[in-house]
C-alpha cells in the first residue's frame, strides 16, 4: 500500500480506487480501546476481521439487508461502495454488558425483555457521547427519516445475526453499526467483527471478542480465530 490513504482510522485505512463510487478498505492489526487510551496489536486481526466482516456482509445481503460490501480482493482488503458516513454509531443490545451494564447498574449477562437501540454521536474528541432523537435533530446529525431507517435496519441485522450465530453456538450480546449515504440512500457500512460485537459462547459464556483485549483477559487472537473458524470453517 504505497499511496496515501483518503482516511486513516484506528484499525483501518481507506484508499481511493479508479471507480469514484468505490473505495478500498485496508484492515490492520492495530487495536485500541477506551477511545484510543489503550493501544496494542492483535496478530492477524486485520485478516480475521476482514474475513469475518465479509462473511457477515454477504450473509446480510442474502437476507435482504443491502450494505457497502462489493468484494474481498485480498486477505486484508475489502472493496466497498463509497459512502458519506452519517456521524452516528448505532448500538443494538440483547444482553446487558459493557457501558449499558455500568450506566444502568445491571449485572452483565442479564437478558433484557426486548432489544435496545442506542445512538451515539461519532466524535472522538467528545468520546462518542450518547444522543437521542432530539439531539440528532437539533444539531443536524441526521434527518428523522434517516434515523428511522437506520434503527429499522439495525434491528433487522440483529434478528438475522442472532439467529445465524445461535447455530454456531455464539450468543450475540450487542454490536455497533455505522451507516452512510450512497447515492442518497441509507446504506450499512463499516465492519461487523469481534472488534465491534460482543460474542459469547452459548454454553460456557466465554467471551469471543475484543473485551478480551479491553479487559486484559488473554487469548485474544484465539478468540478471533475461534469466531472465524465457527463461521467459515477456516483453521488458522
Ligand atoms: O462499550 P459499549 O458497551 O457501549 O459497547 C457496545 C457495543 O458496541 C460493543 O459490542 C462494542 O464492541 C461496540 N462498540 C464499538 N465501537 C465503539 C463503541 C462500542 O464497536 N466506539
């Protein structure tokens, strides 16, 4: 990757392509937590996340949820549609964990009676604060129609992934999605991987996601390998 990226994120770079409607995402092994406060690398994470995210994007497309995925030209590269990203992080939660458990004083692992959708303002300087429909409208982060669409797609993604992952003995605790506009339409973008989801083994409740890095639990690479293996059969 000799040329200069259009955008450099915490774990990915985005490059222009010859097609103005598409960009190339390059997945690195860098890992951060606490909005960059903790930094490290997870061996081959870029490869595993690219493969896992590509798998999920294809699965979602097959189940009627269109998204930015075009193809996976190499182990660390994903070709995607070029989106104008909405400055929102959309979190869906089935089981209390992480910041929700802390904020509401819930024990981690408590199943909630319905999925919870939360919207955060995507802004590193502010630490991605939680916002509601009023904030979003008042400061113009997205239109009401866009918010409704984003929430409806997020809940559909939750249904599809929860059902699929159950067949692989993985419980989908919660996850974060990002969306953008492509030719004026709201489209699912970013990635879906152990970096952006909480996956627990259904039986043992073992954590198979980035919480192992965030909480210094060890066996981080093995957790990513296990998810890739359960989804695709690949042994690394
Ligand atoms: O930390 P919190 O409990 O709010 O995270 C909820 C979900 O969103 C988790 O699956 C986490 O991996 C994901 N997330 C993310 N990027 C962030 C914040 C949360 O992928 N900046």
